[in-house]
C-alpha cells in the first residue's frame, strides 16, 4: 500500500509587500533582510482569513481532479493561525466544499505542521480510509507585531495543499519518516498567547505575548542541528543515502538555514529547492506551496525520491522520505 500525492495546489492573497515597503514601517533595509534571510517579498492578507485561503486551495485541488468532494474521507488543515479555536479551520473548509463524508480536524505543529499532518494521513490511509485532503494554511500577519523588526520582516500569508490516495500497487509512497518535539525549548518561539479571561481570573501576562516572540539565534541553531538529525533518521528508515535523494523540500524560513543544512548533509544546495524569496515564512503552508510550484514546473517528476522536512515552534521537527 502506498500514499500517492494525486494533486497539488496553492493560493496566496494578492497583496505583495516588498522589503522596501517595510522600511516605511520599521528601521530595516532591503539589504539586511535579503542577506540575512533571502526574503524579497511576502503576500499579506487584507480581507481573507486562514479558512478562505484554505477553501480556495481546496477548490483548486478538486477542480484539477476527477474526485468529487463527497469522495473525501478526511480533511486535515495544518495551521497555527486558525480563524477560531472552534470550529476548526478544517471543519469550515469541509462545510464550504460540501465534503459530506469527510471528518475534518486541525493540526498545530507550527512550521512542522504539514509534515506532521502528512504522517497522520499516511497512518489513516494504512487503516480503513482511502482518500484525503491535507492543507497547510496561515495568516501569520495577524500574529506579527508590526513594530518588531526582528520578526515582522520574516513572515507571510498563504495556503498550499494536496490530495492523497492509498493505492495498492503504487510506486509512490512514504518510505520513512521522523517526528520529534523539543518542548523544553518552547520559549524560543511563541505566538498567540490566549489570556485567562473570566470573572475569576486576572491574567497579568504582557499583551505582547499575543504576537511572535522569537530568539532567532536559538531557532537558527536548533534548525541547523536538529533538521539534519531528523533527516538522517528518516533516510535511515527509508534505507536511502542522502546522495540518492533527487530533491529536498525544506520548510522555507530562511534561505541561509537551508544552505547550512545542505552543508551539514554534504549535499549540493542546488537540489534544495527555495521559494522563500517570494513568500517569506508561511509556516505550515511553506512546504505545500513549494511542492505545488515544483510539480507545476515539472522540476519534480513521478518516481523521484523526495525529502520533505519542517521545523519551528514547539520546538518541532519532522522529516519524510517519499517516492513522488
Ligand atoms: N533589520 C535590520 N536590523 C535588524 C533586523 C531587521 N529586520 N532585525 C534584527 N536586526 C539587528 C539586530 O537588532 C542586531 O543588531 P545588534 O547587533 O545591534 O544588536 C543585528 O541585526 C543582528 O541580529 P541577529 O538576531 O543576530 O541576526 P541574525 O543574523 O541571527 O539573523 C534571523 C536573524 C534572520 C531572525 C535569524 O536568526 C534566523 O533566521 N533565525 C531563525 C528563524 C526561523 O527559522 N524561524 C522559523 C521558525 S518560525 C515558526 O515556527 C512559525
């Protein structure tokens, strides 16, 4: 039995904010942002919530496919920026596209969310379910403190998704994965604190905790150390060597991090695909947006060996070795 990725799609809001636009709000420069992160621009939502970005992605996925919405068994939305805590973003998508036979739930593992969701989907497809939709969708702009130059330049909004099917004789499959969480380092990246708010509570936590607070250096060191470890564990399970991998699709947080990871793995950075320049860090959406672009440009072809790897808040890390 193999998990086959049947369709890919993505949707981003129209509004593009270039680095130079941010220099009007913050004490920063295009030069600083580009050299430190490789980011040139990001899409920022003005009217569309996370669910809307996900619904547009879901509609694209279905319109490209021969499936009808009622043939879906499940919908997972990976997000750290849902519209509501309840209903889940996935339930909103399920209702809107009328996927009447699908159960739907959100999964929050920050920037590792899409990888964690894909592993959940693989397990569901090894059980009694046949067809699923996985979307990573974020409006991180609502979690950004637009006065904090150390985080405001990094993030963007968007959604990307895939349709997956269990197939008996498919050469496409997940051949190895690794998921790890480092909760003792949680404080290095926080966002979206929910204050206690009742007749009995008086929450004195600083209001800034609503927004991203990040120790960038710690997250950088974590990513360049733990992502190669996670990838090597996934490769080990797949019985692949790094040299056998055709393409590497890592979370797009900062191009420098991905270059550094390539170096750790002694691989050419040319096969580490990048689009962070155009989207910034879109957390759970970054890997499916990149995957969709690479499938559409025919960079990635059927039968090729792909490694996907995410890392971020939690702190979390996750890697998947799959045959596309
Ligand atoms: N413009 C200009 N200067 C800035 C800016 C800015 N936007 N931001 C910070 N600076 C200044 C700092 O104040 C500091 O100045 P100082 O030396 O006078 O104190 C200087 O630039 C250097 O700052 P550093 O933080 O040391 O810069 P660094 O080279 O580490 O780059 C960065 C910062 C880009 C954030 C890097 O640490 C990084 O990419 N970290 C990882 C972030 C990440 O990957 N997050 C992913 C997870 S996100 C998720 O899960 C949702």
